[in-house]
């Protein structure tokens, strides 16, 4: 399958795979390989809903596509259930880096919550150190760079969020790059967790918050103005703060103007949104509205296992649905790189030594193929 872009370059999956990509919103516990889940479950006698890799994949995907975030989150009981030992955490982190390499991702920020991995007696430091070890070894083996984001959970007590914030800051020199608040938005406003966010802010560290995914623009406003977030996870409901006509904004509220003017990055996850909301098709997704009107939009996988996707596939889906060009793909990648939580110098290094040369090489390859 391929798509003809307006410039006549066909954005095939192969081409998009070869483009150097940046992924900012990916859950470590949402991207396990089905074979690994089965192996790990066998080692620990963990009860699985299916024991065949194909059927297990289908089980995750069907749970994810019931159109409800609560249903979607059920799959995590299984993935988290098998990630309770150092061996399992290391393996999942290491394999994630290999999967990024195969997906053509140059830089990834993956995230998880240590709160969920203590069932067999591991403490938070052991959990984080093990995951970082897996990521570092994977980075060396596959030449993919990474940052780790520590998640707090909005549906758990705020005292746990403070512990997670402290963990994030404690490991900032070892590969942790930021702090996130995840989980079901409904009934769990981010401002319940202010102590954790203030701790991060006082330590001059970085925040991204899942907001405006299942719940309205109020959640985005709180994340920005109460919690001091630097990026918005999803943010699709920002659309409620603007009036549009044919993907042109005709009127904007203060909130969307703030997001646009302050260049607040939006971590858009197309497949995931399609699966967790009542959106009937991507045709109704605000991605093109945000992108065409200059918002700092990025494309992300969210949960590769549950949504049965890759970063290559997210670009392919976007290219197909919204007629993206290769220039658009590069723009979205640069948006993501500019919005990463690693240092300014590292971001520049990736932009000028990996991303721009990578896209130039792709274009040169296409032109020489055309002139032959
Ligand atoms: Zn997410």
C-alpha cells in the first residue's frame, strides 16, 4: 500500500520506516512483545487470557478497541502482572530499544510508573535502576537514544505521586528526563496532585501530563496553569476551545491561543485516540486542524501492543488520512525533537547530525531513483 503525496513522493511504509523518527509518548508497559509476555508468564505462573502469541495480540487489541479508556486499561493488568522481577523489567526495557531500532526511531522517551511493580518485593530504586540498565544496554546495542519519564497515577493517592516525583528527580542524571501524570482522567483532576508538580518545578525539572484525552479542555487548562506542565499528552479536546471551518480556525479561546503562542507541544496519538474514544474515524480527529494552524504537534504511538501499532505506522496512518508530504513528516519529527526533555545541546546534535541528514538522504535516494 502506498500514498501519493502532493509532491509526487510516495510515502510507503518502507520509506517512513527509514525516516529517522522521534517518539515522545510511549508506555513501556504498553509495548511488550506478545512472545515475551508468554515467556514471562510461564516463568512466574501468571494466568494469561490466551497462551498463543497471535490470539494474545488479538485479545489486547480487542480490549483496546471497545471505545472506552477504562476497557483499554484492562490490558495493563496483564503486562504489569508479568513485569514484577528485575529480569522481566530489564528484558522489556532492552527489547523496547530493539523494537525502536527496527521501527527507525532515533530518539525515544518511554514512560512507566514504578508504583505498579512492587508486587514481588522490588523497591522503587531497584525498579528504576533495572529499567534504566535495560534502556542503556539497548541504546548501546542498537544506537537509539532515550529518555525515561516516570509516571504518577491520577487515580491513586497523591502521596504516591510525590514519591514518584522524588524518584524522577533522583534519577535525572542517569537517564530520567521528566515526570508524567497518567491514568483515567474522569473524576481525577490533575490539580489533586499539586504537591508532586510543585516538587518537580522547585527542582527545575520537566513535566508532561495526560490531559484533554477523555476529558474536556478544563483538564488541559489545569495541567498548564495549576501544574505547570511543559507538554500536553494528547490534548485532542483543545478543539473545544476553538471554532473552525474547513480546518481553518475562525475563533480561538484564551487557552488554545496560549498553547499556540507558547509553543506548548501536543503529544498526539492517533490510533490510541481512535481506540479509546467514541471517535468513529480519524476523519473527525483534530490533528490536521492543529497541524495546519501552526500548533507544536507531534505524532506518537502511546501503547504499541494495545493499539497494534508502531511509530512508522502512526506516520503511515496520518499520511494516508491527512495527505501528509515528506516535508510534513520531517516537520513533525523536528517538532518532536525540539520538544524533547533532553538537553538543548543533545537536541541540536540529533537535529543536525541525525534527523536533517536522514531526511536529506531519503530525498536524494528518491530523486536518483526518479532520474534513473
Ligand atoms: Zn499515554
